[in-house]
């Protein structure tokens, strides 16, 4: 059974990956005439996606540790 905390973490990872993928695609397909602010926005979106994945992975890791602690207590 997946806890709501784990489900939220997985959803966060998926959203972060999607954001990073979209930003990377925008960067890759940008032409040479793109303005620097637009390019900067794409790079910021890429980093935000990365940070969301990292934060959500930490939530998933913490949930796993909490489950392990609960099992130790109950054992």
C-alpha cells in the first residue's frame, strides 16, 4: 500500500520531471533569435524542475525511513 505521503512524493517527482523535460525541449528547439530573458526563463524552469525532483525524492526517502522506524518499534 502506498501512503499519501509517498504518493505526493511520486507526484512531485513526475511533475518536476515533466517541467524539466519541457524546459529542456524549449532550450533545444530555441532558435538563435531568442531573447536572453526568454532563454533565462527556460533555464530557470529547468532548475526548478530539478529542485522539485530533488525535494520530492527527499520526501520519499523520509517516508521510507519513517516506515522503517515504525516497523522497528512494532517488532
